[in-house]
C-alpha cells in the first residue's frame, strides 16, 4: 500500500516543495554552468523500476574533452573546480527532483545504475528493481562508495524487503546528516567508482 500509493504521492509533494525551496540555488547553478561551459545538464539513460529505462538528470560537472585519438580524457582531467564543488555538496543531484515529479524516480530507493550493467545482475541483485530508484538510498547513508558492490546490493535488497514510511524518513534524515561529511559523500579514490563487472 505504501510503496504503490502513499509513497508516490508523498514523493511528488515533497519534491515539488523542495524544488520551490531550492529554486534560487537551482537558478544560480544553471547561470554559472551556462556562462562558463554552455552545457548545463548531464542526461543519461539509467535502469529503473522493473528494469524500465529512463533519462536521469544531473548538473553537468565534467567537460567532453578528448585526446588526439578521440577518447575521453580521464574523469579527473575533465571535472571543473565548480563541478567538484557541486559533487562534494551533492548539488549536482538537484535536477533529479524533476525525475521524481515525472514519476520515474523516488526520493528514497536504490540508486539507478548504468544500462551497461543490466545484463550482469543475478536474480538476487535484480530485486533492487522492484521499486523506483531514488535520489538517495540506504547505500548512501551506510558507506556509499566505501562499500563493495556486494555490500551495496545487499543493502538495496534489504531496503526493498523492508520499505516503509518510517524507513524512508530515517534514510532522508541520515542523508541530510551525511551531506555535511564530505569524506563520505564522494568517491574516495578518484572521481568515479569502479565499474560493476558481474559477481557472485
């Protein structure tokens, strides 16, 4: 009942209120990105509930610079100073409020992963797609990028099996606390986390 009814309604109400509240910040970030790099939004296909694909929105934090062979430069070389700030404060995730309003994401749920991983999941790991993906989730408040892929999937499945209003409130509260701990909010080794290659 909560997952398929109340949660969806609450998500959209809270997302709309949050979007209105942060709209001044949203406008400032858009203005800075447009002025300095022209490209404001990063749009990428991700896998959501029931493995349906959708476009996720983020603020653009890296350039599209390539080497002489046309290959993208390493992430560390492409991210801007302002992009690092956006990632450290998680402000790059703000546009995902639009995803929540569109109904293809939730405020809380397993983070939507790359489409490249779709064929690699075991039946157990695939349980994470039984619910809408979230802007934040249990993984994000339990260690984030310091966790192994196995630990992340275990937490995702645990969330799916114990989803509730109080659990969501707990995760949202812990997310707010985590935002002030930059050591936990971003990858500890470089800009990007290691890719998932299929395990177990």
